[in-house]
């Protein structure tokens, strides 16, 4: 009586699993790099939105007859959990009200957005991510965000 062989042998299954593991190990670094790059690109897009929010905030602030406080200090550190004044009282409040709140960084979860702007006209000069005020570590996202996106780490 002949026995029909149905299914795969254990050796065949182990070989297939080994090949799949080798392929996964080869693809994992490329996939991780792609995910990091996309997170950095999202942060650069968020910085551009902050820039646009500040431009709209300047217009809104200038149109508000009750507000005569000026544009502020010129450097602001804000984090995603920053509580904004309602009604808006300063340029940051106006800018982030336009955005619906402060965005959270996709790359560095607890970092602060450092926004440097002109105290004369409210125009944003530079937007960075930093661990906190006074920190030497700073990642520039605007106006030169491409270098941040292309970083290797």
C-alpha cells in the first residue's frame, strides 16, 4: 500500500521560514529609514503650517481692535500641550487658534516648537524643534527643512 504524501515536510517549512527571515532582515533597515523620513517630512509640513498660522495670526491680530499688545518677544517655545488663551491675547494665541492648537511633533514627541519671529511685523524667520528653552540641541524645520528630512539619524 502506497502512502500519498500530503503537505510539506518539516525541513521544507524550516527552509521557507529561514528565507523569509533573511528577506525581513534585509528590508527592515530600509523600512525604518523610510518611516523616519516620513515623520520628519510631517514635522516640516507642520512647521510650514505654523508659519502660515503666524501670517494669518498677524492679520487677525491687526484686525482685532481690542488688542494693542504688540507682537511679543520674538522667540516663543510651545509644546503640543500648551494651553492657549481664549479669546486670543498674543500672537501665539492668534496663530495657533488658526491651526486649532499646537501640533505635536511626529519625530520627537516631547520637544518644543521654537518660533523666532520679527517683533516689528510678526514675520516668522525660523522654526525649530528643541528639547526646551536654552538647549543647544535644535533641529531647524523652517525655512530649511529639507536638511532635517534627509538626515541619517
